[in-house]
C-alpha cells in the first residue's frame, strides 16, 4: 500500500459541491492499494502513519505523532499513486489494486486508523474529488508498505 502524507493546518474534500470530509490540524493522507496488498499491509501502514513523528514539539523539533497531538486525518483514495512512467510519458496503472479490493482496503485502512485514536474523515472512493489543503511546513512524506512476500506484488 502506498500513501502520500501531508501535515496540514486544514484540509477538505468535496464531491459535486458537497463537502464530504474536513479536518483542522492533522494529516491529509492520499492512499492507494496496490495489486497483492491485503488487510495486513493496510494495518501496518495505518499504524506507521499514526505514529509518524512529523509534528513539532515544544522545542520546534519534528518529534510528535498524530496520536501525540490529537490531530485528525483526512483519508482520500488516490489510485494515481500507482502511476508508472518508466515506459514513457503516459502513466500506466496496472500495479494498482482492482476497484473492489482497492475500495475494501481503502475502507479497512480508514477504519484501522480511526481505531488507533484519531478522528478520521474520508473522501469517496472512485469519485471525482476536489481536495483543498493548507500544507503545514510544508511537510510531505511518501510511504509504502509492501507485502512481506515480494512475489505477491506481481500476482
């Protein structure tokens, strides 16, 4: 599973003019299930992100996590994180999970993250979404948790 994590002052996601999710300080998490991913990868990624120490402490050092700060998370599905441009200028997305397992893993990731403590707001899987954010820092992290069996990535 892949994620692009952005520390934000605020973020929101809108579909067809309706705001589906909005948060104040916390993380905007764009997430993509990859072919071969399971709930185990979603669980590991959620735990890693919840504990990622990218928030400032009293000494202005990045030393606090989402769990430490009580911040919220806005989780948005983003299959284009699977984009492969190694063969030209038009990205290919064959490494992304198919829609059904992709949505299932996206929902599982969100529930797992929420179960760890932070408030979680969501976009709508497969929808044309407008995402607004104020990146704080800016702080942006690319994260990936692959299946423990590397042969699963190609199945």
